[in-house]
C-alpha cells in the first residue's frame, strides 16, 4: 500500500480507478465504504470509463479506503489498475458524495 505523507492526522488523496468500474455499483459501494470510514470527498464516473475518488479524513481511515481498493473494492467490480496521489484541496468537503 502506498504510504501517505502528512503533516498532521488528516490527509486528502485522489484515486484513479481503471477496469470494469462503471455500471456495476462501484460508486454506490465506494460511497458506503467512505461513509463508514467517516471520510469526506466524492466518487465520480469519468467519461473514459474510469472512476475518480477524492477522499479526505484521518490518515488511518484514508489508508483503509486505499486498502479496500487494493483488495478489489466491491465484488461486482474488476479493478485492473489504480493510482493514488496525495493532494492539497482548494475546497473543503464536509461529507462524502456521489458526483454525477
């Protein structure tokens, strides 16, 4: 699992997910997982068939979401590749949402 650098106990990441991740409930299950981890941010489908996740929260909770993706995410999905990048947000998310 990638190690996330942080200056305190919180971190924000952007994940890019590739594979069979649209039309299989990926956003719904990711939303549920992120909410259960008390993360803020969003999940959205991209025009090219991939999915983007922005997740912010306590470092251990962000890492738990990364681990869930690494293990394959929802059973209905088939993740072939993912990338994780730590980001500095210019806007503040107060909840986790599905973007359309």
